[in-house]
């Protein structure tokens, strides 16, 4: 299994970049996803606004992959219904992850930790369960894209996530390409998009985006310095993704 210490880039990552992404004009992501180093790859999806595009695309490039879904206990009902709809439509192999009950009871007995300490809420509901599940995989794929906001503007196509390889398959896609893909393949849209929700996370920490706002402005509106939810922490497993360009 590929691995490297925190703070190092890793020979495996370098090899994959040089072989499949020598430049942004020469990108072979299908070859990347089929590389032996990523044979045991999963997709982590929150079934948010544009998740269906990633899941549909990868299901054609890598049929049979596993989709990890974190049940936080704070999802919109619409998200859970959308998860079931997309999973049935694409015949996905869904793996449900949940926070450890004892940890949840000790850290958030009243269920209001999101209002007091959103980083810790994300840690126990997302980071810990995902970290435990990731022991079984070589790497994982996400649906992050550069256009999602300033904190993602230099998002690489492939990066290190702790000791794993992370593939941001749609990093370079633009909004019109996403819309075209949904329309071409008749994919269903998340029902909350019609109400102004663009980033769609847990219900207590998501708000509809106003005209002219950054697309992620309504995630944790009361905690402006929080930019990541506990799933996408960057190479050193920190909540604040620093701006970098490694692709």
C-alpha cells in the first residue's frame, strides 16, 4: 500500500503525477484511476449538489467501486432521500459510516456541539469514522472543484491525504460543464439546489447562498475561518486548507 510520512510528498504520488498528469494539457485520469497503486480505491460522497456527476463518471471508468457515506445525524432529509435515489439509479455499492456511539455520547450529549465547537463536531462525526474506514483503502476520490470558492482555487487533481492518495476527479470542471453533464446523462439534481443551497452539508451548518456571495459563504456562516468539514483536510489532516498548486 502506498504511504509516506506527514510532511513528505511521496515517490508514489510523484510517479502518478508524472505518468498521468504531466501538465494540465495532458491529463489521463482514467489511466490514473486504473493504476495498480489505486486498485483499492473508494469514493467518499456527501451526496451534495453535484455528487451525481462524479459518481456517474467514475462508475463508467471504474465499475464496482465502493462509495463511503458518512451518517452524521445532522443531514437534511432531502440529502438522505437524494442519496437513496442516486444510489438506486447508478446501482452504487454504498458503505455507511457512523460516528462511534460512545464518543458521540461523551462529546455531544445534547446534540448541539455544532453550535459550540463546529470543528470538534466535524472531527467526531466525519474525521474519526473516515480515518478508521480508510485503513482498508489505498486512496479515495472526491468531488471537489476549483470553482467552489477561494479556498479551493488551486485544488490539485491528485494530492496526498495523510498516508493516502486522494484524486479530485472533477477539480478542473467548470459550472457549465457540470450542468451539461447532468443534462446529457439525465441525472437528478439535489432538491435543495432550487432553494439556493450550493454547498450542501449538514443542516445546522448550511445556508442558502445569496446572489454575489462566494459559493461556500453559507457553510458555517458564524465561523468564517472554518473552511473544511472534516472530510477534506488537506495533506497534513488540518481543517484549514492552505492555498497551494501541486498539479
